[in-house]
C-alpha cells in the first residue's frame, strides 16, 4: 500500500501558507464552476484557482477565428432553471465570445468570481499525509493548504505543439489555435498555412478561406465532418427551444452522450430488420437535422458492426463529395475507402468547410502523400521538394487530451511518485474520478469518465454531483481521508479496455485512444459505455458504502 512507504510531503521552510481551505478546485470552466457552487452550498470553505483572468475554461483560451461550440446552445448550459430561464443565445451553435457572455451571466447570478483566484496557475501539489491535506503551490509562489483537491482542468487544456523540424526557423508568426492572442490577429490578405484538420482546424479553415490571399491546408487525416445546420434564433425560435427544457435536462442522465436524444430515439437501437431503403431514408432525415444527430442519433451498432459502419460512411462520403468541384480534391477530403471507421474519431461540425476547397486561393496538401520535411524561414517544405511560402502558420494540432491537464501539474501523492510517473504506463482511475496513491484528490470531466464522449456541461454536472455528494458524505461522518483502492483502479481500467475492444474505436488513431500524442500509451481515455452505465457504476459503489474507496 502506498501509505506504508509514505513520504512526508509537509510544508517546507519556504512555504508561506496563504490560504487554508476545505476544498481547492482547479479550473473555472463548467466543471470547476459547478464544484465551486455546489460545495459552497454544502457549507465547505472552497476556492477555485484559475490560470486565466476570466471564467470559461476552453472558451477563454480558444478565441481563434470561427471558434464555436459543437453542441447546440440550449443544451450547452447549466441545468439550473434560474440560469437558463432568462438566457438565450442568438445562434443555435454559439461562438466563443457569446459563450464568454454566458459565463458572465452565470457569474452575475451566482456570484462565483468572489471565490475564484484568477491569473493563478497551479504548478505543484503535495499530499501531506500527517495533516491529511494537500499543499498546493502556484506559479506566483503562493502555497495554499486544502483537505481536498478537486481538479477540473478540462479535456483540452494542454495544447499539443507538434515536433516539426525547423518550426523555430519560421520567419512569420506561428499560432496554436488554443493560444490565440486575446486581442485577435488580422490575417486578411495574408498567405496562411493551417496544420491539422480536427474540430479546431475545420473551424479556422472555413473562416480564413474567404479572407486570406492564400490558404494552404496541411491534412494528415480527412475529417468526417457533419453539417452544423447553424441558424439564427429569433424571439419565436428562442421561445420554442425553451419548451420542455426541464425534461430535456433531466433526460441527459439517460442518454449515452448527455444530450436530449439518443441512438434509440432517432434510429431505433438497431438497423436489424430494416431494408437498405429504410436505412437510407433515415439517414436522409438525420442529415437534414444535422449536428451530432447523424452520429449520436445513429444506430448504436455503427460502433461495433463493420458492415453497418460502412453504410454510414458511404452515405456521408457521397453527400460530401457532391459539394467538392475537383474530383481529385474530393478523393482526398472524402476518400472512396474510409480512412477509419465512421464516428470513432470525434466528429466535427462544419458550415462551409468543403466549399472552401473550391476556392482558387485554397490548396490542400495531403501529408500522407507528401509529409512535411521541415519548416523553413519562408514556409513549409514538403517531401515533394515544394516550399509552401507563408506569412503565418496556424497549428490546429490539438491537445494532450483529457489527462494532459492533470499530468501538466507536478502532483505528488503518498508514494513519492508523481501523477505523471504513475500514469506513464497508462491511466487507471476508479470511476474516472480518483487514482490510488493520491488520497483526497478527485477529478471531474477527466480520464475514464464519460468526458470526451459526452456533452461537457452534462458530464460536469452529473459526475460533478457524484463528487460533491462523496465529499458531503465524508463531511457528514467526520471522515478526513479517502483513496480509491489499487484493485478498484485496475478493475476500472480493465472494464474500459475490455469494453472498447468490442468496438471499432480501436481501429482509429484518435485522441479517444490517446493515439494523437507521440509516446502516450494507447488506451481509451474516456468511459466508453455511456452516461447511464457510468452513473449506474456510481450507484453500485454507493449502495455498498462507497465500495472501491478506502475511507477513514
Ligand atoms: O484537435 P484534434 P482539435 N503533423 O486532435 C493533426 C474539442 N474541440 O483541437 O488526425 C500534421 O482533433 C491531426 O491529424 P491526425 C473536441 O472535443 C471542440 O481540432 O492525428 N498534422 C488532426 O487533424 C475536439 O475533438 C470544439 O492525423 C498533425 C489535428 O492536427 C478536441 O477538442 C472546437 C500533427 C488535431 O486535431 C480536439 O480538437 C475545437 C502533425 N505533427 C476543439 N499533429 C468545438 O466544440 C496533429 N496533427 C467546436
């Protein structure tokens, strides 16, 4: 057991304790704010530490051109009626600045800011076994002490800067989408290159295509993007969207991804017994609906049945190809043979992505055919000897997803091992909320929880409620130490691994499978069996007096 070899980890002579708390929350996005609000209500002394100067998490950092939410606005909010009752977005899929305005609205209602330390990046945490408390150090040299550490660092808080030769030699400016200058960048009329065609890449490409003088898109894997069907919302549409809101929010706990619809609702759980014509007719319906419906409203078996998956892919491919003028470009963006099964990489939503490639000023470079040799002072040199001259280079290369925000902090538990070291051979986290050797440390919307396979606010609230409930349980019984058992962690990892082996997820090099970061162990990083199953596991644990945790 870790405690047998415990290291002291107490304060050093250099530590001046600036704050004593019951709970220190890291992060002020959806998960962190939910924790802050609920734990305050439960009578804990709690503060949230946030690296940014404002609320919003990813919506503070991701302000690149075109950044907007892939979940329809009505369900991309907290479910408390006093928060949604008098809030409306003007578009179905809100942009980053409107999401910031939403967080401002939440703050005005709940007064969260008074308990948030902004511009405060947590760099280090040590569990002091003697005190049963965490010592938490920040970049600016302060130390706080808290009984519990609740990490709400989000799934996309550690940008991935690819190791491309010569990147530092580039004479123009380089921007990662998640480190975009807050004051904006005027790229109109410039020659711009974008590396990466994930959700961020799609958005920035469709936005920049019409305004730059030349756009070069460096694509490694085509994105199977779905139509967003964005629309402006007038007063009547806003009223209409609010009808049945309470039921929609309640339903999130009963659907795979925490939306108000599920596989079953649109398609019936199975395509069994349907004729090919009936399947096509359904697919037409989903396509017209847009958003994630052709994905999370599809037949559940598209994730397990190769034949059915191919039908879904071919439908998508044929729809998309109609929009691309040049057949050679169409073959690269929507290939005849699927680059990977449909829907097993995170799907993205697009508005005019495919049309952008019909513009004369846009060139698609297939990195599978002509990989990048190096970045030069003038641009990007590819293996065919061509130097793509650029004024600016955008890295839409993603993140060390889900676990990266946690392992970026130097966290040491009871065995003297850091979290980064512990998870080097792969993540194991009981209920996606705790890991053995790190007592009194919990995480929300992190590894092996529904997280990246769910609607963020839904996971923040549903998992968040379990975490808050657990801390309340501890408080009510005068308990001061909780730790998941090694056995429970391992069993949880096995459950995730075994489940995913039955699916086609394993067939793509996705961030779901942690395959986007060189050196990261390949494993499903989210809980893949859906929210209802996940909540059932919590219920089981609670019914047995929080089985899987050792509490003292
Ligand atoms: O990152 P990604 P993202 N050389 O990892 C390519 C959420 N999100 O920022 O596919 C060349 O998906 C990489 O290629 P490949 C959402 O959950 C949400 O776009 O690995 N290319 C890929 O094309 C999303 O899924 C929203 O072959 C390289 C791209 O870079 C998640 O965040 C908006 C490369 C990275 O795509 C991440 O999205 C934005 C290299 N060395 C993000 N390294 C909304 O809700 C990587 N790539 C709208």
